[in-house]
C-alpha cells in the first residue's frame, strides 16, 4: 500500500500564455499594461476558474487519492519549502 497525495504544478509558462491571451482578447491590453500585482491577481483568478479541471478528471477516472491532502506547487507550504531549499543548496 502506498499513500497517493494528489497535486498539480503551476505550469507557469503555459498559464502565463493563457492569461495573456485572455487579457488581449477581452481587454486589448498587454501583460505589461497591468503591472506585476494586477497580472498576478489575474493569474490566480484564472487558476481558480480552471485549476480544478484536472482534479475533476482524476476523480471521474476513479483515482484513489487522499483528496484531503491535495497540494498545489504555489501553495504557501510548497512555495516556502522551495525557497528554503534553494537558499540552502545555492
């Protein structure tokens, strides 16, 4: 028996492309027009809207995971661990 903790990666380049395309199409703006904070807000909004689709698909397929422990690479705990180990190993 093994514990399967489900999780998803932030896929930063692919996500950025989708958000930039959406901003161009809907508002006629470029990423730089928004500034860093507003652009990041839009990325998090996009993630909230579309990020659960992979989880939904896995559940429909019957994946036997501990869904209460689901993780995302940009969650506070994961992000903190990456930064800490980057500093240690650098």
